[in-house]
C-alpha cells in the first residue's frame, strides 16, 4: 500500500508529530504519578486502576490535535494539492492518512495507559493495582482503541474544516465542554449526553470499574462494547462525509 | 498532448475561465500567456484534476487526469513553489512523492542532481530562497520522468540568474522531446522560451499561434515622416499602395505614419526622387509589451483606464497567417 508509505514518510519527516507523541505519553504517565504519589498515606491503599488513567483524556486530546494537524497543515501549506496530484484518488490518499494517524494514536494510547498504570504501581505500592478482570483489561488496553477512533474523528474534522485553529477548537470544545454542557438542558439533557460520542467512549472504558476515590460512575446508555461500536459509528460517519466532501470540492 | 474543449470555470458570478478550447502540441514549449487574473492558474489546476470544470473537458492523451495511473510518470507540474511543508527536508518531500507513484528511491537523487540541490537536500524547505524552492518544485515535476510538464509562472520573483537557469532548463526539456506548457504574463519572456503560444484574457482564448507569427505581428514597424510638402508626400505614398495614417498629436506639426513592411531607405529614396524635403524620417517599433497589452487590453480584469487607453492607440499591422479571435467573438 503505497499511500501508507507516503503518509508514514509525511508524518515522521516533520518534528511536531514527534512532540505530540512524547507530550501525549508524558501527560498520562506524569499525571498518574502525581495523582497517586500525592495521595495522603491513609488513602493510598484505596487507589484504583481507574485513578491511574486520570490523564488519559488530556493525552487523547493531544493525539487528536496531532491527527487534525496532519491534515490541516497540508491545506495550510498547499501540499494537499501535490498529494492529490500524485494520487488523484482523493479518498485513497485521505484513508491512507487516517490509517497511519489512527495507528500511531492507538500505539501512543496503549503506551500511555500502560505507562500510567506502571508508574502508579511504582509510586503507590500499597494499593492493589493488579489487572485481573476483563473490565480492567478493557480500561487499560482499550485506551488504544479509543485513541485510534478519536484520531479518526480528528482527521475527519480536519478535512472538513481545513484550518488548524478552527479544527482544534472544535476537537477540544466538543468532548470537554459541549458534551458536558448539554446535560444542563432540562428533561432531555441527560439523554443527549448519554448518546454523545465521546461519552460513549468513556462508557466503554469506565463501565464495571472500581471507582474508589475517583467519584461516582455515570449513567450508561449502552453496554461497553456496544458503546465503543457506537463511538466507531460516529467516526465512520464523519469520515464518510469528509471523504465525500474532499472528493467533490476543489482542492 | 493536452486538449481542452469548451473549458469553463465559474466561481459564483465570476467566470474565471470561459469556454476555452486549445491544444498543447507534443515536443514543444508552449507558452500560456495572459495578464494576471486571466485564468491561467485555474486552467492549469483543471488540467491536473485539482479543480473540477463547471463545464467542458480537458484531457491528457485522451484521458482525464483523475483516471491516470501513476500520474507523476505522465505529467509533472510546478504550480506553486511554496507548496512544501516548511519543516520537511527537500529529500523527504521528494521521497513521499516518489513513494506515492512507486518510483525507485534513486529517482529522488536523480531529480535533486538535475536541479542542483543535492548538497542542501537535507535542509528544511522553509529555509530555502525562492530560487531554491523553485528548483525543488521542478525536481518534483521531473521526479517521474514525465513526457508532459506544466509550469505556472516559473520565473516570477526570480533574480536574473534564476530566470536564465529556468529558461535554459525548459529549452533543454523540450529538446529532449518533452511537451512543456509554461504560463507567464510576460510576452518578452515567452518570446525567448516558447515556440507556440496560447494567449488568453479574462478566461477567453485570444490567440493560438506560433510565437514567431505572434511576435512578428506584435512588433510590426511604422515609419514616421515629417515634411513641409505634406499633401504631396501623402499622395505619392498612396500611389505606391502604402497605408498611411496622420499623426498630428505633436507640436512640430502633422506627421505621416507609414505602415507595412517599409524601410526608411525606401521612403527616403522615394522622397528624393520626387524632390520632397523631409524634416524627419524615423523607424518606430512597437514593443512586445505594448502589443500584448493592446491585444489583451479589453480583457484585463482590473486596470487603470487612462494608461491603457493611451497604449491602445498604438496601431498594428493586420496579422499574417495567424488565427485570431478578436475581442468578444465566440470560438466555433
């Protein structure tokens, strides 16, 4: 698959993706160290695996920024035209990019989540942080899938918006603000929130976890794997719209 | 061969390219000439399948660009030298382009060598001067060793050394039997590089001819004569079937402008044979720029009215052996 090679060369031949990857992993691992390391000694034994994953959302944001930039910088510098000139099948080019970016985000997600879990074990030896249940495996290893799918959404938004600042603003405000704000709408707010894509990604990770000190579990509309599938559905739908738009409009 | 048929591109109410039909013949440098905003870049983007025509059609050897397999091996293009990621090295930029068309890695080194960038290939493209960026763009166009090459305003903003380099390079490419379509808004530049010309203004075809015909027509000469025996000379010239015009704009009195292929020698001898006193006898050559402006004058999108109105006063001999679509006349 030559488009995969192309996008791999593109992604790794500039520095900013490397920075994003390092920052993403460091955020997860560093925050886990801080969250567990600064627990008062009497609370340390009550720490849970979920608490080691407190920085994951922030890491995920960083990878979404990288994914969106992988597209928007091409529009910014005009290389998208060279790309489409080299391979006129635009959907193929963009799917190649999506595959590479999603794979990278997935790997970083797994490194970040297992790194955070490992550092939690180091700074808080008194807690039981062993990964035993299927739910616990889903939480730690599943970050890879959530990172990869959110990168797909980020690429799709990047293709549609074509502009770095706008795309990044949407990608940060959507999961962090919008999906929380809709809860404030009377009567329907909770339902809308439960069916929001990023809330379902959380639902996939958080269901069946020991929350302990991390607060109360929320309301879930779907079982974990259906929730992930629902999140994947959003990613697929957005990507389809993005590919259709990019193929139709002038480059 | 590139063939455009009734190519039209509208952006809302503005018509960028208007029912344009032309042919780019193989093995020659064809100049794509027109003032800024005439629709040259839009046309080139449509050739490359980047913009979709509103109507009409453009094909490369009978195929649409989007249907080409490994297009870089068929047609190379430099539309904008700045279309490079500034933090990516020249080598990496060419490497991904090569990978996209499954070209061997050696093609990157070969292309860098051809444009003389080998020693700076590892540097980030953002640090390149315009001349170097232009060379990188050309390296990208040559990567797949294509038969057809497209360059959009390649000498724009270059220093004299860069201009000469591009000029000789394009001639070399054509001498290798490649088809080269190069756009410019400078007729004088095109007269040095291109063998054929496609002239457009406001998106419409103004002329398609050989550069030689176009330049001959454009740089036609007139002989200016001043004499106290004005009527006598005028009658004499009329008897010789020469076309004359009266130029009384100057304070020195009326002057006669003699058109057609006449020399000052002929007029001088003719006057002497009939004992006519001459006060002035000069050869006037219309510049290429003036001629070009006159032809495209009506079709320049944004212009300062007074200046062009004056330029348009320059009269030119009628074309010889050139197909010219004058003014708003529709083709076909």
